[in-house]
C-alpha cells in the first residue's frame, strides 16, 4: 500500500535516522554505518528535520538523479520572501549555473560549455598536470614527512584549475580560498547565519575577479577555458557574460573540492589497507580501476538535492510534486544489492558504475579531469614515498565541516622518501 507524503500529516520519526546526524563529528568521520542503517531501516524516508525526502539505495538514488529536477535555487525574489534578501546575489549566481538548471536551459548551457571543455582539451593538459604534480611531490617528499592536504591535495588541483581557466597560476591560493567558502555553502544543508557575510563577500569577489578576467581576455586574448567559453557557439547561440562568469565559478569550485577530497580520502584509505597500497604499487596498470573503486568506496561528494517533478512513488512512498529529495550517492555506492561485498576495497572491481559523479544530464562536467588528476597523484605519491603511514593517531584526524563534500582538514603523513 502506498504511504502518503507526510508533508501534511505528522508521522513518528526516529531522530537518529535524520541526515542531521552527519553534523556529529563521529558520524561524519565514518558515515557508512549510518548509511547502512538508513538503507536497511528507512531507505526512502521523509526527514522532518531536513524537510526533505532521503533516498539511500542505489536503484532509488539513480532514479532520482536521472528523473527529478535539479532546478532547486530560489530566485532573488523568493529569497526576499523567505526573509533572506541579502542572499539574493548568491541565488542570482546559482540560477545561471548549469548545476542548478533543467532542460532546456541546462541543455543549452551544457552544450556550450562542453564545446569549450572537450576531451581533447583535457588530454592536452596531461603532461602539464603531471609536471605540476611531480613538482609539488618532489618538494613534499624531501624530509620523510608532509601534511598531504596543505602540501599537495589542495594546491595541486588549484594550480591545475588556474591553468585550465587561463588566469595567473600565482592566483591559485585565492582561487582555493574562494572555492572552499563557496563549497561549504553548497555542501552543507544547515543554515548558518554566521557564514552569510563570508559567502556574500566570496561571491562578490569571485564575480569581480572573473569579470576582470573577461576584460583581460578582450584586451589580450589567450588560451584558457574562460576564452573558450567566451567564444563558444552552438546553433548560433552563445553564453552571456554573466553565464561565462557563473559557469567559470562552478567549474573552479568543482574542479578543486572533489579532487582534493579524492586524493586525501584515497590515500587515507590506502594507508588503512597496506595490502591494497602494495597491490597498486606493484601493479600500476590497475590505476584506472583503482581510481573508480576509490571514488565508489570513499565518495567525495556525499549527497545532492533534487525536486520532485510530478507525484512519484518510490519504495512504497508517495512523493508529491515540488517536494525536496536528498539523493545520498555515498550510501548508494555501498549498496550490497548493487555491489557485491560493498564494504570491501577491490581495486580491480570491474562492474563499477558508481554514482560519485552523479548521473545522466547532470553527470559531473569535470569528471575526466578529476580522474586524470587522481591517476597521476596516486602513482606519483606511491613512486616517491614508501612505508606511508598516518603520522598522528587516527582518532585525532579532523574532517572539514562540510556534510556534502566530505574531506579531511589535514592528513599528516610519515614515509620513507624514494629518490625521483
């Protein structure tokens, strides 16, 4: 029997099943037992604390990503009606980003952006990306210890992103700072009024910076994604300047945060399973499947929101048009109904259609670049460092306060340096 949406009728709810549990540092450090409990006890549930449906089984997450609406950003007028008029500039920016749009607007933007960010462009970057990685690792690996996040996992994708966009490489620290602030807003589902001022300043500063970059391209055209977005044309359509800026920002943020987490979480996972690290070191030819497995096993982007397009039944629950849904990709990626022995790290897993990069029309725009950066990073780190271990008690490791984009604040490592 179909269960009616509890929007209008209160139902008993166990608070320990709310996604707000992810704000508990202990749960956030290892959310997978919590996700397992959700899949088993409440795979499709209305979370009254979050005011959203939550789905955690692979099949259901896949369906939501494929069928439901991504157009979930209130316009500035709605923000004002909600009593948050100061956030209008944020909503205005997000409303121009393809991440938050449906067809036909999403289709138009994605075609134009994909025409600028082609697989050929990614392939052409590989030698330079490898050079950047090796330069940073050579420096980090000198003394037998390093702080992986600050020394490598953050600056590496930031420098790569600056080069991709065509802005000065020395600006990569500023790009990283903006990216982290904006990602905190994207990845956290709790309203934090203390951060509004920082987010507004971040949006204003980023917008001004990239508007200046557009002016510089007009005066002095040079290679980079910003130039390509300015020149992109499909079926006689082009991007407006505001669309160029908005989608440069979402590319910048996505290109850094996911990759930083993939590198840090992946290396931590390998230190916890030294037999798997030894396997990858001895068989570098498995690197592609290893990256896919680490994406599945330690999903960098944990969940994303969607809106129900029309009344839809999932798992015996009736979701009403306009209701919010949280699709938990990290839970779906550990679903035993889809992946045999899902809590086992299998670096040669073949059937691995994970959800780490989303699905369908909103499949991650920069997935090919993130995969390349991960392949290069893992192999380069293992080549220059042996006997890698976490240099502090694991109980003291801190995770960033970002429930959606899960990654370490720091990862101190000790190792035996290997001459380059």
